[in-house]
C-alpha cells in the first residue's frame, strides 16, 4: 500500500525533474496548472497524507483545446483519495478509502474501472514514500526513494543486512519558495545531453502509476480532480517491510505509454503495472507517524538500536556474578584466622 509520501520541492523544480522527449524528438518541460481560485493547491511537505493535494502528471489531451496545443504533458495538484464522478454529497466524505487501488481489481470495481476506461491514467509524483514494518509491538517507519542510476558515485552507501541502514546521512532537499514558473525552453538552447534519448525517469522523483477522476459540484466553477495510487504485490526489496507497494513506472518509455491513453489501449498499458526493485530505503524517526510533523527530520536516516539478546545478557550477567564471588573469596583468604579459645 501507499499511505504517506514526501515531496518538498517547489513547482519549478518538479517540472524541471519531469522533462520528457516530445514528439518532435526534443526534450520538453511539462506545464504546471494550479487551481488558484479554489484553494486546491499543492504545498511542499515532508509528510503528505491522504486528503492533501500533491503533484500529478497527466496528458494535456485531458484539457483539449486549452493546453494540448501548448504542451504534451501537464502537472496539476490533485486531491489524494479518488472521489468518483458519480458521488453525491461532500466529496471529502467518501464512505470508503480510495487513496490506493489494487491493480488486481482495478477493472472490476466501478470506482476505478469507469475512469480507467475513459483514459484517466496519471503519474503521481513524489520524492519518496513511507512504509511501516511491525517489529514486536512497535511499527518502525522506513523511507523509500528512487535509486539514482546515472552516477554510481551518487548511490547511497548501504550497509549489508535486512534493514539497509545508511552509513551516511542522505542529503535532504531544501524547500524552494520561489513559485514563478519558467518559460518553455528555447529550441536553440537544447544541449547535446538533451538530444540523447533517455531510458530512465529523472532521479529525484518517484513516478507512480495512478488513476484519477473528475468530480463536479452542482454549483461552482471548478471541478475537483482526485486520484488513487495503483498498488501491486511487493517485490523482493519491499517484501521484508510490507506485502504491498505502489506501482512504479521505472522508465521514460513506461511513463509515456501509461499517459498516452489515446494510442496505448488500457489492456496494453496494464502490463506496465508490476512490482519493481528500483528502490532504496532506510529507517526514519517515528515522528513521521503523526502527519502533523512536517520538517526535514522526517526523511533523515536513523540508526536502529541493536536487538537485545537475552542469552548474551544472561551469560554476561553470569560472568559478572562469578567474578564477584571469586573476588569475595580472595578477600576472605587475606583475613587472618582468629584464635578461638576452647572451653575447658
């Protein structure tokens, strides 16, 4: 499952991290679209829970004449927790949880089947997500993020073992507050690196497959865009923590196919939804358990305390006890015997 994410980047940086190869063969930058009048805006956060608005990428074909002539992709903040278009009443009081959608049943349940058949496929963007592992009576949180593949030097130094604890702290991204949107890149400014066809998605962001829907109120100018994260059975890297994981789109080609609902039919796109191992993870502070805590400490690695070994402690205690008794005996040997008077 996926119940908590982190994305502390500003819109400008997010758009920069989501460049793609356009139909003209050149790198392009998606356009950021915000619902400023309704207040449904994205706010950078290290601890995002369902019910908040997060950045979601989708095809500009969903906006037809408004944005399709300008760009092929759009990033728009959406409400986490899909609200079906046919829902009546308060959209934020859906009777069941829809923050996740099981891929195995996504074409069986009306809530997800209807929007998927309409081509409402999207990519949920995040720097990473949290998952909890039950260790006795305690649930230890872990932070999962994308493995950097462009430079081996940038890969975190992971200590061998079940917990994948980092030896050195990961750099925590700073929240940039400048929200001005950059203009589209000039064709003449395209570099040799941009011309190369990339096969991997940008390193800084996880790209998770999602489904969205549009709920329109009876009275009101703006519709509510909301989404669910598709989930699959856990891969080998995830199974030790939890039995489910978000469906990650690990390559640029996969992202293109998932978003391109006009040319890639749902049956073919569904083949992209499968467990992935392109993740790294480490334990984090339990402060993330409360969604009210929102600062860089949430994503910082911590060292887990070594488990207590009862047998080792018992043996250690026994050795101390034996040493103490031997010391007492040695001290007693030093004390001279008192001469006892025998009664006649």
